[in-house]
C-alpha cells in the first residue's frame, strides 16, 4: 500500500510531499520531497533507519521518526513544531493499516 501527504507547513513556505509505502503492512519506507534543506536531511535520516517497523513505534519507547526529527530540528535552529514529521508518522500508520486515511486540519488564529 502507498500513501501520500502534501504538506503546507505554514510561514516557512516550504511545501513538502511525503510518500510512504509498505508491502507487508508493517515495514514502511519513505520518500521526502521538499524545498527545505532541513527536511531533506530528515528524509535522509529516515531512509537510514528504514524500513521503519510501524508496530514498534507504538511501544513504550519514543517513536524513532519523532526522535530523529526532534534531534535534527533542534540542532538546525528550526521550529520544533514543524508538522512534517507528524504527517510522516500519520501516513506510516495509514499504510500499515493502523489508521484510516483522512485529512487533518490545523487552523491557527491570533486572538
């Protein structure tokens, strides 16, 4: 199964496309396309630990995809609230059958 997330992360303007694929419903590989150099590095880091075992990401240990994101985003001086890593985890859950595909909306207003 394959899934794709098209992400407009907000103020940075670096639209990103993440695709995930799994042949066995457990081990997932990814492809990241982005104008953001940090997200390109993140994609390289995820490819280095791929395939990611989707079932193991639900255990008591920190999700390795989010761990890699946190380490990279903090050292790169980027916003650690970047939505790209969360979107990658979401589509991993979809291709592994742990979630149903549905759009996610985040609406931000200043009050």
